[in-house]
C-alpha cells in the first residue's frame, strides 16, 4: 500500500496534461480575440466600400 501511495505522489503526468490544457486554452482565447478584432475592421472596411459604391 505504501508503494502505491508513493508512486501516486511521484506521478506528474496529470499535472502535465493540465498544463497543456491551460496552454491550449490561452492560445484559443488569443485566436478568438484576434479574429474578433480583424472581423470588426473588415466589417468597417466593407461598409466603407459599400457606401462608396452607392
């Protein structure tokens, strides 16, 4: 039983998976923020083009 508890305490694979999950979440938030900003700029640009063509 002591051996099992010792192995469990030394196992870091779960911590590594959590770290990778946090990194992936951070990258996802950065991508969403960038796409949102670019989308707003494109909407403004195409609105100006539409107005200019009318």
